[in-house]
C-alpha cells in the first residue's frame, strides 16, 4: 500500500491526467440536479430529457469496441487528447441547444469523447506514475470517486443560474485538461499487439465473463434507474438535488474503495455481491413507495450498495477469464452499458404507462435477477479466476460507474 507522501510525489503528467479524469467522471452525474430544469427550459417531458443518459451510454457501449482499437494504433496520449477534444466541442454545443433533440445528439458526441478518454486514462497513469501500479490505481480510483461526488455539486451550483452553464463549465474545465496534458504528458509506448474491433466480443465467449456481464446488465438497469429517474421523483431545487447526489457519490466512493475489499476478504466476492444486490433491491423498493424524506435517505443509501457492486463486478470481469484485461473489460462494459442506456428511457415511460411506483418495482426486480445469475453461475464465476486479479477497479474502461 503506497504511503500518502509517496502517493503525492507524482510527475506533472500524472496530475494532469488525474485532474482531467475527475472532470470526465463529473460529466456522468453532472446533469442529475438539472434534469427538471432542462425539462422546464426546453418544454420537454421526463422521458425526453432522460434521453440525455440514453444517448450518452448507448454511444459509450459501442465505443468500448473502438477505444482499444484506436489507442493501440495512435497511442495513449493522442487518444486522450482526441477524447478531450470531443468533450470540449460537444459539451460546449450542448449548452447552446434549443431543443431536446439537439441536446441529446450533442450528449452522444460527449459520450464518445468521454469513453475514449476514461478508457485510456488508467493505462496512461500507470505508465507515468511513480511508486508502481498500486499508487496509480489509487490515484485513478480517487479521481473516479471525487468526480462522481462532485459532478452533481457542479451541476447544482452552475445550474441554479441556468441549465446551460454546467455544460459550458465542463467544456471549459476539459479545455484546461487538454492544455495540461498537451504540455506535461509525453507519448506513451504503444501496445505490442494491436486490438481488433471484435476482440472484446470474442472474449464474451468465455462462460464466466459472459455470466458477469449478464448479471451486471441487470444490475446497471437498477443503478441508472436511481441515477436518471430519481431526480424527477424527488422534484427538488438544483442545490438540494445536488446535495443529495453529492452524499450519494461520497458513499459510492467510500464503499467502493474502502469497504468492499474488506467485505470480500471476510465473506468472499460472490456472497458480498449477491447480498449487496438483494439489499439494493430492497432499498430501491422502499425508495419507490416511501415518503419524500424516505426517498431521499434511500437514494443516498443506494450509493453504498452501488459502490460495493461496482468493485466486485470489476474484479470478477477482469479476473474470471484468460483474456487480456483491457479486452475483457471492454467486452464486459459493452454489455452492461446497454442497460445504462435502457433504464433512463424506460423508467419514465413505465411511469407514463402506470404510475411513479412501478419503475422502482422493475428496478428492484432487475437487481434480484442480477443476484440470481450470480447464484446460478457460481461455478463459472469462480472457475479459473486469476490469482493476480486486482483488488480494485484497475482496468475497467468506465469504472462507475462505473463505476
């Protein structure tokens, strides 16, 4: 475990990449507090505005097949800069949108840029960091947690004046990141083997990896029902909503980095994952049927279960097969991000067809289905797990999430 003093003694290139990573992860939860404001400003329904998440993550899913292909050919530094350039352009354009269709389209371009950046950032940090891969991983996870927690705050502070300002703010911060990486980061060595577009799909032929991806698909539907649909149910001001999701992000970061590894050491990964999924299902069900105050508490509490799940899923995905870890991660993320795209679209639609409670019933059911897959596929998920599998979210392309 790296010491704090050793961790902080990093080259400027590492700090530039880590700082840009914070902003990149902020972009995931940035729109949470301003979703109702966007709906009001553009005279749109919740299901229309939720397409901001759908377009973002649908592009991200397909981008998982592209990022390795690109970075293995043009190098990590150029891939980072290309991703940052996409985010700067499309985040800025998003702030100028006059319709939901325009905003959704620009958000899709943003998603492509973010996928190119975050899927490459860890490898670049590992290559440039002092103190070995452990220090680099801790820096990356810290950036992830800080970004997920601060994204809603930035959205709330800037969005209180206008829903357009968070997009302009993100474009500005990413432009600063672009300049810092240009100035401080030297080109990294290219991989010895180029990655093809189909390598991640072929990796899913492994039963264990396919099982992890299937379970994570159901889980991610639950995760992004909470992230994308709950702001409409809470119906709070940007500041109050931002505070709720900031607390949610803090719990997510703490349970992902600190609590999950300790639980795994004591109970084992599969028991921890199955139990956490069931508890998340119960939490989401109470969120949907409880009072307003109860919904706030359950929203914040869900961050703890989501943090645990993200860490365990990532370790299983990276260690259960013999595929190279970046390839396994890409295949796993390719499957699970489709659920992240589906949930923001279907949750408001289900509310329109039924009532505000049913989307959370569906989300609770998908969390249980994720646990059922873990239960039924225990042998596939434990057979052949690499002893060297990392204890943290090391090479997960979009760890939040993912995780």
